């Protein structure tokens, strides 16, 4: 169980100025697991040389190219070109 500090745990009353403990939000746990999964996927793609660099222009509403951004994609042999956050 992950715990964070809040004002609702009487066991921490002896520490003046410190908030109390409570159970951590499940959304934070889910974000941590997703982050760990993304890292695992990216490391595997890097090791297998499946990362591809794409450039995307940044265009104004008038159609003028203002700049660009570099995007990393994973070239999955079975699923095609994937954004790291969709893996």
C-alpha cells in the first residue's frame, strides 16, 4: 500500500507541522504503472532499432510554416507505425 501525507491520520500527531498519512489515490498508481510500461516498451524498441524519427511542421492558420517538431515513432512489425503513448 502506498501512503501519502494528509491531515487525517492521528498516528502522526506527535510530529508538529507535519500532515498525516492516508492511502494513496489509485490514479497515481495507474500512472506509475503506465509510465513503467512505456519505459519498458521504449527500451525494447530502442534495442530492436524500431524507433523512427519524423518531422512535423508547425503551421499558422494562414498556412505559413512557423517551425517544426521532431516526433519519435515505433515501427512495430505487426501493428505498423505507433506513437509511444499508444503502445
